[in-house]
C-alpha cells in the first residue's frame, strides 16, 4: 500500500492517477448520460402510454355515444324511442327483428284441358280453331223469307206489311190486316189473296177502284215489283230476295230459298230463284231442279 502511494506521488504515478481519474469521470459521464437517456425514454414511453389510454378512452366513449344515438333513433322510429330518450343512462332496447314479408306470387291461370283426340287423329298434330260466334245459336228472324207490301207513296209511306200465305184485306177500317190512312180508300177496299200457288190483287167493288201498275183491275195475279195504287197510296209487292236481286245475287238466292221454306210451291219465288241460279256459275246445276219444281207448281 505504501508502495502504491509512493508510486502515485511520482510524476509517472501522477499521470496515471490523472488518467484513472479521467477514465472514472468519463465512465461517470457515460453512466450519467445513460441514466438520463433511460429516464427520458421512460418519460416518453409514459407519455405515449397516456396518449394511447386517452385515445382508447375517447374511442370507447365516442363508440358508446354513437351506439346510444343509434339506439335512440331506432327507438324513435319504432315508437318507443321517446321513453328511452327521457331516461338518461338507460339505453333503449333494440327493436325486435321481424322477417320480411314473403313476395306475393300471382296464381297461374287455370289450365284448360285439351279436347280428347279421336281415333282418326292418332299420329297427327292438328290445332282445331273454334269460332264462338258460329257455334252460338243464331237468332232466327220470324219474318225471314216473308212476302210483304211496302208503302212507297201516300200518308203511310215507309210502312211495311208482312203477308202470310192466305187472304188479307186492305182498306180504311180498323179490322183490315193492311190498314191505310187514305181518304179515297173504301172501308174494305181490296184483297190480297194467295191461291193457285201465287198472290193476286182483287178489288172489292170499291168506289174509286184499284190499279195494278197503272191499270184498273178487278182481279189480277201479282209478280214481285208490281205496284198497287189506291187513291194516292202506292203499295210495292216485294220480298227480301227481290230487294237483293240486283245488288247481291248470292244473298238474294239465300233469301228466296228461305221464302220457299215457308211455301215450297210459291210460283213467283221459284221463277226468280231459277233465273238467279242460271246466272250463278257455281250453282248453275241447281237451276234445273228448280225449273222442274216450277212446272209442277204451275200444273196444280
């Protein structure tokens, strides 16, 4: 120990002492710096921890606030939000979840059963079209095919009188089948008679007489288109077939056939029908049978 003390007292020893002292100082400084850095790092870590805690706290607070507002809004929309809003610190219960309504599905149209196939239809693929209008029962006009007289001049112009296949009277009296408002007509002025398979006009001895196509008559057969005159009143002897004869021959043929359904031996209808059939190329062959019927009717 004395040796060390003596050595340090020498100049060389003094230098070493100074070196040791300097080294100790440096180590102290390094230790101090290290201690200062650790403290500073610790303070920085503590500050970062506080910031993280604050951020986490504020984040949780903001989240809770948003959740609370969302619950209040849902409660208000469902009618239960008002009570929850008035009670601070009590969160409103979330509304019950309900399943969405099932989409409506339109019912399919009823399936009409296909008509049964006939044996003859086996192996074929045919579409049968039905015409409802044709299948529906057609109304039958009770006057189809009837003979008539149409007033073409005089007080009753425009009127029509249907003629049955029998005798009817014409005059001013109310009991006449054909009642005309004609001052020059007698009470029972004339008769329209069906006899010998044809119609005829017969004057009943009237005061002012009866004309057929401008000529005085006592009794004369009538043909379609003849005009009967009693005073100023004129009566046209006609039928549906005669009215259609020049404008639509096909319909006129059908109309004459309806007339003959009422009276098969009516000579005037047979004559006109035979002439029309001869002019119709498609039905010309039918004319011969009608001419035969006409001959038989004239012999009766």
